[in-house]
C-alpha cells in the first residue's frame, strides 16, 4: 500500500459511529450523505462537528443552507447507510422523512438525532469542517451502527464474567449459569423439532445420525460410521444397520453402506424442519452473535476432541 492507504488503514483502527447528515438545496430539495466524521465539541453551548469532502457534490448545499441534521444510525440501518453513501442516487426516493425545525430533512428512524444551526466552517485539508449548534435533539434505545477497519461493526457491552462458583459439588447443586448446563439445554431445545420429525418418520436417533453421516461420507464402511458417531454415544450396531437395510433406508455394496432413495428422502424432510427452525432462530440474533456462538462452540468441540480428560483430573 502507498502512504495514503497506510494512513487510511491506521485511521480505520479507531471505531466510529455512522451518521447520515441532511440539509436542503437552494431550491428546497432534500440532500443527504453518509458520514463517520461526527464528533461532539461542547456542552455549553451544545456544539457538534462533522467533515465533508470538498469534492462532494453536496458541499455547496451544506455550506450555504445554514442548517443540517445529524442522524446517528442504528445497527439495523446498514442498507440505509449504503444508500446515502452513493453519489448521484435518488437517496430519498423510498425513505420516510419530515422537515425539521430549521428545514433539514429528519428521517423516521435513528439512534440519535441532532438538529443543528450552522455556526462555523473551517478548512481541513481536502475536507471542510462544519460546526453546528444543536437546537433540538432526540435519542432512541437502539444499538448504534459502527464502522471499524473498513467494515460495519456492532456495539455490544463488554460482559464481565462474574466471580463465584456456579457448581456446588459437595451440596449437589448448580446454577443456571453453569456452562455445561447451558450448552446441554441449548442442544435439547434446539434439536427438539428435529427429534419430533425423525420420530414421526419412524426413525430412532441412531438411525437419523447414520443417515446424516452417510450424507457426508458415503459410501462408508460400518467402522467409518461408528468412528464418526463415537463422540455421540450413538454408534450403530450391526443389528441396527441390518434393520435399516431391511427397511430400505440404506443400500449396501460389498462392505460399504450408502443412502437409499427412501433414506435420503427421510433425511431431507428432517433437514427441512431443522433449517426452518434455524432460520427462525437467526431472525432474533445479530450476525456477530451468531459468529460468536459458532466460535465458542467450535472452540469447545476442539478442546474436548483433543483432550476428553480436560474435566477428569
């Protein structure tokens, strides 16, 4: 990278909020841009600032209108941020807004809103720095959208692991913060729709697991299937595999097993239920929460796979 790119990357290590700043043109048309250069200046009087590239087609409107509104965006407003970051687009076409106290467009949704009267304009290299006096403001209980390292990020409070033992081995008690209890309960609750479906299809849990494994590694010997299911305690016996063959859930070629058309159909029906349940669950979680959950679960799997005696000392 060149020096300017290096400088930009270094600046990107500082997490900022994301805002949409609005004003009106000389003819009263709504103007808006996405900016992450917002900052507070003073409490008394209440002053804030932001900066705008001199090359921006909106510069004249912001510098001459005498007012602007700064909307601090919520974590759910990435698409809106991207829309206002584009040049030449009809940014307000599908956006609900009203005229603010000074005439600047006020969007319906935000984490915080600052309606400002222009106070000062300063030179700032290839940008102009605009300082405004806050005439009215508002805030909502929404997590803000952040920008860090050239990409969007989320703001979440850092959780402190509270001191104290959540397991009383002597008394035979544990709290709902016991990690293994949480992992186990989450597994049972999230797998319930899947269990209900494969039982409805006349499958045992072991049989369902055999179908799932063969969907990934077929054709496979019985020893391969057992190796893959060893950690579950559900490795199939020869009798169980023979039963699945008799019920036409499996095919066998020599000493290798594969899914039959019936077995694959049963697996697909069960997976459809599992996927629908996952989609419903994901609707209540952010991308970061899902990524964190996957990271922690994979770490637990890795640690216990490498050394199952971690808790047996």
